[in-house]
């Protein structure tokens, strides 16, 4: 039987609570489609850091490299500074495995009330394609004391032609496969002097290679307003690392809850494992209570199956999520206005996956 080797990193906070139900869903869908998973669990987290001074062991990347994919919960928890935990685990994985695409769907699901008036499922349905290995996320720079004694920092953003072109190309290739081939670029070339005019130049050049695709571009400030005022106008939105990070929380916020949003950190060349995780973090405010919504993690499992070449199994998971959300007596976690627990929600999705 075909067996996928998965590295499972529950991580911190609610990561530990939403990963197990998603593994149950994976087992159920594998049984139905005749493949299997072998799960290798790694308990790397802020707890590990407190005990060992490292978020992952020195050979962590080599150990992960042995797997077909990485399934991650969330990283970061009070007690360890966020830039230490994230630059000790999540960000090194994205970089070591050249997962330069962070693909994040924004979709209004049935059964989740939209905070915008009058929107139905189908009205909001687009992709954020986020650059995931360079840009504003960098360790270049440092702290200084200026001659007048004032303290200062410099934080350098790096945009390479290769890194910019490959994310733009991914966005255009994705748009080619959609009913409405349309790419929107997130820019800020009026205020940011070097990187964003460069981004615009590369975008215009790439657009020239895809004459059938409609394009537009907006500065990030007005783009955030348009996400709220007219989200139905978007199909593929391509953005630098930081702008994409912001847009991929804003999009799900506009569709009712960030807790359902999934993401795929992809190495499109498949030279390295890709990583699948929800958009949300470790939610310290609700961690330990068993009430986190597992849908973002479960939808991430569906994206992982698409990537692993099992798209029917992926589609089955997504349709099970939609079926459960539409049932009038469906379990609902508190973020969706209900009183259900994580496990109950997970079980309901497993049941639908099992019975088909
Ligand atoms: P967060 O996404 O963890 O939480 C934001 C809000 O959304 C909180 O009120 C939380 O309770 C709620 N929420 C998030 N996921 C939920 C779920 N599944 N069900 C119900 N409610 C949910 O963002 P934050 O508070 O900014 O970050 C907390 C920690 O997580 C920080 O250490 C941060 O750096 C880290 N973080 C990690 C990742 C990641 O691993 N990819 C992503 C974002 C944040
Ligand atoms: C995300 C997260 C991370 C990011 C943080 C935790 C470093 O917000 O995956 O969106 O900014 O990439
Ligand atoms: Mn984020």
C-alpha cells in the first residue's frame, strides 16, 4: 500500500490540540482511498527551548528532510520571545526547504456568518500567494548608537530577481488554471523607495509573458480597504512576505473566522518536503481549554493531500468540512458562536469522511 511518511510537529499551544483531530481525519480518508500514513512525531516547541536552549535539535532539518511532507500546528508561546521561537523553528524550515510559496485560500464557507452584509458562499473565493523566503523577513541589520547618542535599528529587506520572479510566476500559473484568470499585485511603490518599484517592474515584465491574464495592482493601504469593501473582485493576489502575511489574516477575517484558514508552504520543484499548517497561531488566550476550532488544521491536511497527489482525498476532506458546517445541528466551536469542543468538531468531520 502506498504510505506517505509525514513529519508531525504539533508545536505550541492549540497546535497540540488541533493536530490530533486532523490526524484522525487523515487516517479516515486514507482508509477510504486505499493509502496510508506513517506519522513521525516531533515535540519541538517552546517547551523544548526552555529545556534545551534550542527550538529543534541541531540535526532537525536533516531529520525532517526524510519525510514526504511536514504537518505543523503552531509555533510560539509566551515565555519565549516570538522572534526567538519563530526564527528557531518555523522560519528555518521554510528557508531550508526552499518553500518559497505560501499559498493561502480565502473562501467564505457555508454556515459561517460573514461579517460583511449580504455576502454568500461563492462571493468570496480567492488565493493569496505569499512570497515565503525573503523580502521584509530578514535578519540583516542591527542595533546602533548614533553619534548624538540616540539608539537606532536597521532592518533590511531583500528582494532578489530570482525570488521575486518565481513567486510571480507561480501566481500567474495558478491564475491560468482558474475560471477568471486575474492577478492582483500588492505593492507600495509610492512610499518604499527601492524594493517595491523593483517588485512592480518584475510584475509588469511577468504580466507581459501572460497576455491572457488580466492584471491590476494596488498599494497595500488601499488594497486592505478593498479586501473589506469588495472582496469578490479578487482571484489571485500576489504579495511579498510581510504584505502577504497581513493579507492572509485579513482575508479570513473578512470571511468570519481566521480559525478555518489553511496554508501550504510549498517547494514547487519538489526537491524538498513542503509544509502544511493553519494560518493561525498557538492562541495562548484559549490554549489548554479544548475549544480551539480544528478546521484550519484539517483544511491544511486537505491541501497536503492535493500536494501529495491525492486530490480526490483532499476534496473529500473539504467537502466534509462544508457538510458539517451546513448541518443545522452542527457542532460549532466558540469562535463560530457555538459551545462545542475541538474533539466534537473533529469527530463530526471524521464521521462524514468515513461514510462518504
Ligand atoms: P493567533 O492566531 O494565535 O490568535 C489570534 C486570535 O485568534 C486569538 O484570539 C485566538 O484565540 C484566535 N484563534 C486562533 N486560532 C484559533 C482556533 N483554531 N480556534 C479558535 N480561535 C482561534 O495569533 P497571535 O495571538 O498573534 O499569536 C499567538 C502566538 O502564535 C505568537 O507566539 C505568534 O508568534 C504565534 N503564531 C504562529 C504562527 C505559526 O506557527 N504559523 C502563526 C501566527 C502566530
Ligand atoms: C504566519 C505567521 C508567521 C509569519 C509568524 C509566526 C512568523 O504569522 O505563518 O502567517 O509571519 O510568517
Ligand atoms: Mn501570519
